[in-house]
C-alpha cells in the first residue's frame, strides 16, 4: 500500500519562506494557503490542487534540518 504522492520540494521550500516572512505556525500557514490566492500563486499551487497539511510542512522542515546535520 502506497501513501499519497509527495509535494514538489520547490513548493515546500517556498512554503517555508512564506512561513518565515509572515511568522506563521504550521497550522495557521496551512489555513492561509487554503484561502489566500497570493500564497497559492507564490508556491505555484492551483485552485484545484490540495493544500499541503501542517504535518507535511513540519516533516519537510525536519527533513531539511536532518540534511544539514549530514
């Protein structure tokens, strides 16, 4: 059994940029992406695509932190 396909790394990196610029928690960032067209455009996410959930954002950030240690 396979999980959902992953989000593009560039999209996830842009999400982290938005998070840093606006000082948003993962949960608030998820909601902001869902309702703000400017955020969607910046991360290149169409209206028909699903928004990455807060746990996906957290996991991507943890992956980047882990990669820095290697």
